[in-house]
């Protein structure tokens, strides 16, 4: 069975260093571990790396659409590679966790996350794995939308590489050891 791991984010250099793109960063680390580089999928809706992730057959994906429209490309990849939702892992930012927080779960709602909402609507189900990476909440009057589209603070940027590597470890654990063992090792 093939695993589909999709890092959510927004395409282009404008968004590359923002909190909303932490899913892309994790996908980049996983691609490097697989020894691959992202190439255009035939649908032109995503970039993919095919190969083995921790000895499991896997496809990594990064949508070419904006976060709010992630569902179409994720659904397309799932259909193309014949991956059921129970073998889909979506890696995304989470404002309800502090920066550095990490949670792995299966199923659930979208909790106001527009990327997850789009994926759930396109799949017709929320029954897929999520690797949730905390980016914290905005302070003061700044809105969540503005906050997640801003770059990390200088202190966060120093910790970000370790955080992203740990999230990639969690994805590998999930596809090889399962949910319960991964939650026990990584959820905090």
C-alpha cells in the first residue's frame, strides 16, 4: 500500500518563509531523506516525489494551489496513486498549539483551518492522518490570517530546523510504527 504525505502551504517565494508553509518545509526534509526532488505531477496541480520513506512506498506532495484550495490537488493525488484516506498524511500549521508543539492524530474536524476544510470537502471525509505543527496564536489585535502569513520571529527561526526535522521523524514513525506509538513518542 502506498502512503501519500502532503505538506500544506502556499506556493511561491512570497509565502516561503511564513508560518502557513511549515507543511512545505517538512515535505522538503522528507524529500531529502528519500533522496528525491519535487517534480511536476501530470495533473499540474501539485509537485511530487515518489519513492520509499522509511522503507514504505510513499508519494510526497506539495499543492500548487493556495492553502484554501488544497483539497482538489490532494484528492487528485489520492485518486491518481490509488491511496485511500486511511493512508493519507496531511502536514499543516496549527495556531492552537504553541510554536514547537507537535500533535499527530487521525480524523477530526478542520478547527477553522481553511486548508483542512478544503481537503475534507474534496475527500468527503475527515478520516485521514494529520501532523499538526504549532505556530502559536497572534497577540494583540492581529488576526490569525495575517499572523500565519508572516515570517517567523528571529528566535523561532533559530529553532525551526530542529522542529521541522522532528516533525519529519513523526511522519516516518507514523507510516512505519502506527498512530499509537507515534503519538506516545511525539505528541506534546
